[in-house]
């Protein structure tokens, strides 16, 4: 496995995000889900009022990651960008929060209306990873999206997944097993790896739960890694990677519970994989 020089900085950012693993578990707050959805709606309202650049710079964590097309510093990217001329709208249709209330994700449709246009011209779906800061506020840790045909924006977000404060499995389910599971090439899926409510996000496809797909074409130097993080309770995890000339991926994983079959490892709950961009002439 080779990590090209352009991704060394992204790997360092990942190491900062992975400090989450060392956090002590927090008490579960009954309003974590509502607070998360409220934070996302506030983010969308901020973008509508002040523009995409200002809105993203406010919502992103200092060590955030976005894909352009591989993983890069979110703050650095948006600080270097001029304001986007147009209206960007989105809303979450699903959300899930780890038991400890420190790691979560949201996903839903987006649409963009160019300046001067009377209707949106592009559509898609996004996946946002959220991390709770020490002051209790939610910040966007990772953002990725795909394009597809138009979908209406939902009015409310559904609580996804079955994470609870149940007992952890008696066998080890940690970083090593997570990294082993994540060796799956970008785009490749199989039914033995995914959760019952699996969500697949791909360019030019409406989101679905089909656990099928071939590996996306990769460069000759092989797989590129960027990072991972695990919630303090060890029940929810995120992995991501890719590069400017290779496929990229962002994956949400859930650990098994004590009542599952012995030896069962991480299960893939959400997968967003994108093909490498066409080479520039």
C-alpha cells in the first residue's frame, strides 16, 4: 500500500481527527439527535443568508476534510475559494448519532440554482460527518457529495440505525478490524459486509440500498489511504481515502452488539464512492 506525497498532509489531518478515539465516553443526551438536526438546519440557513464560503467556514471544524476530488483540508479549501455565485440548498433526510453523542452523520439531497436562473440546475446527495466539540457544539468533520437527478428536499430527518447503549461484543472489535474491513476497494460491495439498512451513494444514481458494485478503476500505484476515526463508545466509525487521480471513498461503519453472532465485525452502514476524475488535457 502506497501513500503518495500529495496525501501526506491529508494523513496528518487524519491523525488529528483520530484523537477522537482517546476521548472518554460521554453520557448519552436524549436531545443529541434533535441538536444535530438543528445544527445542520442552522448551517443551511447560514449559507442562505451569508453565502457558501462564509457558511462553510463557520460550520467546518478546524481539522475538517472535504473532497476536491481527494481528501483535503476543508478550512484551507474554503478560505482559498471566492464566493460561489448562486443559491445552494439542502436538507437531511436521515441522521444517526453514536451512543456517546460525540460522532454522527447526516445525509440528504441538495440542489444548486445558478445566479440569474429561475430554477435549480444541478442536484445530488451529500454525506456529512459531524463531531461534537468540547463546548458541546456540533462541527462538520468531513463532507462529500455525489450528483444525481432531482429529488425534493425533505421536511424532516428520520432517525437512522439501531445504535443503543447495549453491551459491546465480548470479542475485540477495534481499529485493526476496522482497517482490515476498509481494505475493500472503492466501489466494491458485497452482501456479507453491509448492514440491513445499508445506504449506497453513487454519481448519477438515486441513493439505494443495493449491496453490489465493482471496484472503481484505480491507478497503478494502488490504494491511497487518508484516515479513520471511531466514536468514544466504539460503536460508530468513519473511514475515508482517495487522491486527485484515484477513486475516493467515505464510509460509515457500525460495530456488532453482544447479541450478534460471535466474531462478527464492523458492518458497513453507508458508502459513498466516486470514480477518479478524467485526466486534464
